[in-house]
């Protein structure tokens, strides 16, 4: 009864495995039950059945064993389906991780682009402020020149004074320098604009290349992991089947060896039945091996069968002699062998045998 309670505990543990919550991860669920666990449970239940059969006979478990086998088959099917589902969940988890990595990389690229655009905007605002200052200064100089021209028109009859000529020369030189400065600044701005466009194109191309490389690497890793998982599952299934076959072969051999041992014990009992065996340490009687005894018994049985056959032939011959018709007339003397047939027969070699 203790063995039955132990087997009940094992089966209840397996049912606890079956009723595991579905919301747990694949690694946690795979730690509950596997095909090897089912085979171990089946082996333990088989041992319990053997002990019960040895104690109470095979009739006590003949109705229970098919049900237990059916439950173990259901457990094996559940464990195999659970392993396949774990593989699919791992593949989906890898896809989710890949998408998360892509999202993070795109977010980093977008942040970097925003920072670069902010720097470019600050540079553009500083250059625009500088240009506004230059334009305002040029406007002031133009107003000064306009006033100077108006003053020159008012005094056309008078020749230009040296002061006015010097002033006009200074204004023209200053205006020339400002124009050259504006042209130089315009060239710098155009060159920077071209460089910014080239950097933007380079950044976009780099982002595209990075995405392509990331996708190719992730796809290759996914394919490799899937092949590895499928190969591992196939190997596990093959090893499990091989283990089950080996267990079946070992159990069959164990049963055959037990039957052979029982047969040998029965043969020994039959050979020693009705006989007295003396085991005197200092006895001078001959000793034989098991093979020699077996050969001697075989020869004895053959000789017995030959004796029986010869006796049957003699009985046939004796009956044939009794059935001969009576003899008419004088009878010749029979030889002593025929007259005293019983005496000669009693001393023959067949009788001795």
C-alpha cells in the first residue's frame, strides 16, 4: 500500500505540472515538465507496479495499468507540444527583441539628427544676426551718402572742398570694404549650406546601411537559432525514443532472466527430489560437475529407452513362439539354449543392462 501511495503522489505531482498557469514564461513552463520527466515518471510507476505485482499478483493492477499507460501517453503528448510551443515563443521573443533594438536605434538616430539640426539652426541664427547688423550699418552709410550728395547739389556752384572730397573718399572705401565682406560672407554661407546638405545625405545613407546590416544580422541569428532549436528538439526526441527502447529491452531481458532463473531452480529441485545428498568433507566418493551429471543422466535415459525397446521385441518373439501349431511325430531334442531359455536370458547382457 505504501508503493500505491507513492505512485499516487507522483501522479498528483504530474497533474500539478499539467495545471500550471498559462501566463508564465517559456523557460518557467519548460522547467515544469519535459519528455524525459515523463519517461522518468513512467519508469518509477513501472517499478511500483512491479513491486505491487510481486506482493499481490498481476490481478491487482490489470485494470489500473491501461489507465495509467493512457495518462502517461497523454503526458508525453503534452510535454512534446509544450516543447514545440516553447520554441515558437522563443522565436517570437527574439522577433520582439529585434524590433525593440530597431526602435532604439531609430530613436538614437532621430535624437542625433535633432541635435545636429539644432546646432545648424543656432549657427544660421547667429549668421543672420550678423548680416542684419551689416545691413543696418550699410543703410546708415547710404543715408550719410545721400545727405552728402544733397549737400553737394545745393553747393554746385561752389567747388568741392577738401573736407567733402576726403569724406566722400572715406565713405566709398568703407562701402567697398563692406561689399567685399558681404560677398565673402555669402560665399561662406553657400559653402556651409552645401556641406550641410552633403552631411544630411551621408547621414541618411548611413542610417539606411545600418538598418540593412542590422536586419541581415538579426535574420541570420534568427535562422541559426531556429535551426539549432529544431535540431536540438529532434535530438532530444531521438534520444528519448532510444531511451524508451532501451528501457523496454532491459525490462524484457530482465523478465527473461527471471524466468530462466526460475526454470533452473525448478530443474534443480526436480533433479534433487527423492534423493539424499551427502556432503561429507572427507568422503572419498567421486565428484562430478553439472555438465558431467547432465551427460550421465542423458545416457541413462537413452539406455532405459533401449532396454524398453528390446524387452518389447522379446515379448513379441515369445508370443510368436507360443502361437506355433503342435508338432506331429517324434520331436528332435531341442538345444539347451531353447530348453532353458529363461536361465540363459536371465544371464544375458541386455538383462544386465
